[in-house]
C-alpha cells in the first residue's frame, strides 16, 4: 500500500488533489492510471518544487494584490472578458512574485499543485475556459465560472 495523493490525469500529466491509499495489487485503482508512472511524476514534481525558493508576500504586497482583485471584481459586470483576462494575469503575477517559475502552463500548474492542489485544479479549469474564450467559444456564464474559480485560487496564494 502506498500513501499518495488522489491523482487526476489531465493531458499527459497528473494532478493530485488529496491523500488516498493506493494498493498496487487491487483492482479498485483506476485502470487508466499507471501508478508507477504517477508516483515517479509526483516525486519529481515534489523534488523540483523543493528546489524553488517560494517566499511569502509582504503585508503591503498582499494588500496590493487584494486591492487589485477588488478593483477587478468591480469591472466584471461591465467587461467580464477583460476582467477574467486581467484576473489570470494577476494570478500569474502573484505566483511569479512568490517565486514560482512562469514557464509553460502545464509546468506552472504542476508546480503549484505540490503546495496548492485545489488551486492547481481551479487554475487548470479557468485556463481551459480562457482558451475556449480566445476561440470565441464561451458565453458570459462560462466567464462567470472562470471568475468564480479564480477567486479562491488567488486568495489561497495570498497566504
């Protein structure tokens, strides 16, 4: 029995959400997840994040991000698309300020998932909506969903 995090396959990577026990010999494991590969990826991700210097925000930085978020909330009603784009930019700026590398999206989400698993899941969902919006495939309700899942991500990363 191996104590792992719940693994969710997204594309070619795994995101973990909460602790579960996986028994490699049992048939209850999700058959589409190669446990050995997932464990190796998880360990590599944790090792990579351990080498990062993740720093807390100063109180003034946290206050600035918080105020910017409040300002964006006020703009959402008049310009949902613009507000969602700016919210994504604010989350990226916040993560960069904390010390997370801002390379490609998948790496960024994987790194965030080590310390903020729920944030990573929300980040991926909001990103998927943003990509669909760039293709003109969303409506205001989907933008509202992106907004609602970005808010807790931002607040979690402020801490």
